């Protein structure tokens, strides 16, 4: 955990960032994509813990500045590692449930209410998250096929995209809380709704780019440490045994 947390911090020193649209004080940290690899190797619990400690280190130590704007999103990378780790180590039903609940929660938060009037906000935020959720089903069904070397990158990309979208879904849910958008960012509900709808295609493109880089990193790393003590458990979806519930 300490090794991977330190790796997260080191990557924060060299990774570029993307400013959030309409929120110059909030940055999209590209190093957060490494949390996907944590889930693959360390599993859901250790991976999420390493991602959390790494995110806290990057927030506290330079070039981090302990900004209050970043505090609500410190759990985003751990959510990524947790969901990916659950799927990779054969607990995909729990992953489906956790991620599905994060999606459903947004429908009950102020920016989406009343739902019949603010449905465009929900559609703009959730359409790509639902695609990631639905991709999980064929990925699990075709695990044996996708585990073959020539298809492994496809499987890892789907899981990386799912984890990164879970990260983003947590961020959307947290930002949709009045305690966050009013007290921390000083925004009213109409501005928040506008920010959620102004770029429904830009952020998904960023997530696809992040998932692509995570896949490029994860495939050779997992191959290198597979069947070693670095792996959380040898009974992953890459093993030949039948998947457990």
C-alpha cells in the first residue's frame, strides 16, 4: 500500500492536469487513472486504501496546496480502485451494485429535482455512466474470450473505463450536494445545473483518454506481476476457474 501510495504522489508531480470547465479552482488530476492499476493488483480494499493515501499525499505535499475545493473529491480515486478490484477479483455483482447506486443517487439530488423538469441535467451527466455500467455485463459474460492475450486489452479497457467513470460519478454526486456547491464553491443551483449540462461530451472524451492510458499501463504490469505475491489474489477473472458470484 505504501509503495503504491508513494507512486501515486510521484505521478502527481509529473502528470499534467485539465482545468474543469467553469471551475478554475478545480482540476482534473490525470494521475488519478493509476488507481485503476491499484485495483487490478492490490484488489478492492488495499487498492482503494493505497489510492486514498496517495490522493491525500498529493493534496498535502507540494505541489498540492491543501485546497478546500479538492477535499470532497479525495475519495474519487479510491472508488475507482474499489470498483475495478471488485470486478477483477470476481465480485462483479457488488461492483454493479455500488456503481449502480452511485448513478441512482444523482437522480435524487437537488440538480436533478424535480426530475420531470430537470431530466436534461440527469441525461447529460448519466448517459456515459450508464454505458460504462452496461459494458460490464458483456465483459463478464465474455470474460473467458476476452482473457485471451489478443483480447486482453479490450477487457482491461472496459474495466478501466468503468472504474474511471465510477470516480467521475462520485465526483458528480458530491458536487451536487448543497454543502459542497454552496458552502465550498459558492454557487447557486442554477449555475450548478448549467455546469452539469454545458459539456456532456467533453468529459466522456477525457475519461476515454484516461481509460486508454490506464490500459496501456495495466496490461504489461499485470502480466509482469501475475502469479507473484504482488497480486492480491490469484483467483482473478484471468484465471481459468469459473467465476464466483
